[in-house]
């Protein structure tokens, strides 16, 4: 592909699941290897081979990212709520047994 990117550029990277996209910054480019860092997920920084998974920050890509991000936040909030619920029910049961 003939996409050109530069060090320091904000981009989106397509996740290996080929669906989700995440906000990233290109830290380094060596040949066809792009080292990207994810501001929201620093433990997931990676080196991407070639540009097939790298997207420019266009209006269309921004729309996709913000939609996906809101869905991710909804899922995370739901998980948190369920975790709290489970903790509460566990605690409640343990007090009933005493």
C-alpha cells in the first residue's frame, strides 16, 4: 500500500481482530516496521509490519473510532456494574451463613 506516515503522527491502528480501531502515535519507523504507542493502552504498544493496519485520522475514521470507543465504554461500565453486583451478593450470602 502507498500510505505515507511520519514519526509523531497520530493514527488509528486496526486491531488484530480486524474490526476494532485504536488511537495510536507512531514513535519510530524502521524500513516497513512502524512502532506505535497507544495513549490509552500503554501496555499494548507494538511494532506493526507495513501500513495495512494503520489508518489516517480522517473524518470517517474519527467517526468509526468514537462510535467504537463509546461502545467499549458502555461494555466496561456494564462489566463494572456486574462485578459490584456479584461482590454484593457474595458478601450478603456469607453474612447469612454466620
